[in-house]
């Protein structure tokens, strides 16, 4: 279980993930697991829920998407990636327990964010949060989000939100991973624990 | 008889104050805030309930959890504080009120399911906020509670600063309640605010349409 956050703005999309501590009961099975999966050149997704289910789904989705993009002779739309994930989640909803945030850039609509929930609902949102830690920052993101932020504002918004969630959720923590996707390409930003902003209780 | 109707669901569901409650201290006093929704299952059985209950002139508590349990604790402590303050011949300390609440919450922790935040002003320590969740007693600069509080932990962590004025505290409380009420299904209605300082105890209601608005998707 971990906290995910993704938002979009007119020029690009940044996807952030914070938890590096998947937990088997009370055992930390790994301290370094990457929750930002690349589905295609400019489409990433963050996973929430059962890691095993999420990995299986994203593997299948990656394959479908690359096949699809060869057939279309064009990079896939972000909506297509989200749809592929949704089909898998919805058709197998009895067995699966995974949700996704899909974010990326395509030529048709520019930067977009989609969320596929546990049962297979797919909706597009300007920004979205998910994962166990997200409950703690609904209030913060509702208060602080404004449409049409710049890239730096978005990044700072994501880092702040993730930091606050990590401060309250016992299964989120460690390092903040950000992926910034724009028309030009993809950039991976890592913010280690000691460089995170400090709030009043520290 | 399986075919017989057992009446509407809300008659048999437990009545809870789903709730968002908050209390914050500032130099010279405290501000308490709560929403006004009381739910029984999926029904709202009271949309204008004041969950800020006086324990003494300058000590209030905020109720959350089971409505019956919370109200009963508040009534008992109100009585105990009256007796206590008559015995000592002066106004009781906030810590005393919080301790009385804690004693009940801890002793009956298996039977009760209510969380009260106690806040007020006394001559010795000024404004104080105490949390009594599950029978602990701890003093904090501010405390949030109830089902709606989970959604605003991030917001209060980010926005709280030491040394806020009374007006800033009141705004902080109203903003926090508004955000929680808009996300938590068990919180809603109007916002009740109580401000306590050396000179006065002021109760205020802010109606739903006068609450601040944030970006809504």
C-alpha cells in the first residue's frame, strides 16, 4: 500500500509516488521498489493495492499497448493506456485488487490524468490522488490545488502533498519519486527523505 | 417471521455523530469547531446538532463517535466538575476536566466508543487543548477528531503555525471543517465555532452557504 499522486497542467504531467516499503504483515519485504511503471514512451502509471496483481496487470497492459501502437503506427493515446488497464480490472474484478493512476502526454489531447479504481471505473481528472496515504491529504489537495499551475508549482504541490501523507500514513515513507512527462519527453526526479519540506511537527 | 418488515433501517442502526471536530489553542485562549451531522446508518437523523458541549464556563468539549456515549460522558463530567469546583472554591482547571473525561473513557473503554476533545481557558495555563482518545490524556497545540479528521491531517499539518492570533485560529478551524465536511459522508451541515478566552466565551454558527469555497472538480 502506498500513496500516489498525479496531476496535470497545460504543459505536462507529473506523477509522484512515495512509498518504498511494501509490507507483508509487519515485515518490510523491500525498501526499494519502483511504483512508477512505464507503459509507453510518454505514458506512465502508478499502482495501488496488491503489488502482485498490479505487476501482472501492467505487464499485460504494456504488451497490449506496444502491439496496439505498432498496429496504429502511432504512439498510443493516454486514454488507450487507461482503457487497457480498465478492461483488465473490470473484467477480472472478482480476483483482482489493484487500482491505477495513468498519466501521460499524447499528440491529440496533450497532458492527461486518468484514474482506474478498484472495481474498474475509469475517469479523467485534472489531478488525482490514490493509495492508503491519500485519505490524509484530501483536505490539503482540495484546498491547495488551482488549475493551470506551472511545472514548478505542480512539482512543489506534489512533493508537499506526498510529504504530508508520508508523515501520517505508517505504510508510506522513504523517498519521493516524481516523473515529469511533457511533449519533449520524460524526466525522473528523486527527492530523498532529508530534502523533503518540513512542516510544523518537525 | 422473515416476511415481516422490521421498520426503516435508521430505527435499528446505532446513532453516531460521524463528525469532524477540531480544537486549537492560541496565546490567550482556544477555538473549538465541529460539524452538525448525526447519522444512523445511511440516514441523517439530525443535521443541525451542536457537538460542542459546555463542561464549565470556560471549558468545552467536542463530541465524536457514538452520540449517546459522547453525550453521557459530557453530562457526567459536567456534573463532576460542578462538584469539584464547589469543593475547591474556584474555577476548575482545563486539565482537571480532561482528566475526568479520561477517567471515564479509560475505565469503560470496552463498552464506550466515543472520543471527546477537551479545550478551554484557565488562569494557570491559559488556553489548552487535550485529546482523550481511547483513554489517553495528552495536551496538544491542536487536535482533530471524528471520521472526517482523516481527510484533513495533511491540511492541518501544512497550515498550522505556532503563534497564530485568535482570528487566524478561527479561520483555520472553519477552513478545516469545510474541507472535511466536503469529503466525509458522515460530516456535514453547518459549522459551530466556540472561542474561549479570559474575557468571554463566544458561540457562533456558520451556515452551509457561508462556508469558504475551495476548488471543486
